[in-house]
C-alpha cells in the first residue's frame, strides 16, 4: 500500500487525502484550533497536523501554483501585456492579437526576423501589417531561437 498524500484544497485549512489516486479522507482545520480527520464516516480530532502525520503516515504536499494557460502568451508565443481578440492565421501560421478589446491594430505574438532594406532584423511582437509588407521568418517562441536562425542565415551567406 502506498503512502497516503494530503493535497491542499484551501491553504492551511482543508486537505483531501488520497491513496493511489483514490480519496480516502479529508482533513479540516477548526477555527477554535486543532484539526478534524474524517475517514470512513469517522471523525477524529487532533491538536496538530504532526499528530495526524504520525498516526496515519500521511505525506502533506504543497499547493501547486497553476500557471494561467494564456498569461503573457498567445497560442504559446510570448507577448507583453494583455491580449484581446486572439486569432490564429492558418495560412501564414501566425498568432495574432490586439492589445485592447476595441483596438484595430493587430500584433503578432513571438519573435520574428524581418527583412528591412536588404538585411534581417530581430523584431518582438511586430504589427501584423509589418509582416504583410516585408519578408519575415518566424514566429519563434524565444529570442534565442530567432538569434540562432539569424546566425544560420549569416553563416550561409
């Protein structure tokens, strides 16, 4: 039998105890002090979490911070600030967004290499109209990816 794990639901107040992925109990902090361990329709009072750990050999895990799926990014590509009106340009394979809800200016998330006046320059979240007017490479998820591609271009020429 595996060691039971108490996973926090509310930090320092409520835990769900699981063993091999199955819920077997709960632990609740009482306002007046102490903790209640509830299992199999039984309620046991404990003065500390340490006492519960010792009696039932429970491991307490910490709260995992859940990263917001789209925070600071559009379709997995980085941006600064917030994004609105996100779309994926299927033909050009570009993550496009606006910076405000009512804005008409579209930006492309990520790092790009844009050919201006015959030479390649690095660009972070350029306007969509810029990529419509000039040759470009990207999007890249990191600046390092863009720089590596730029080095490849200069090594070949």
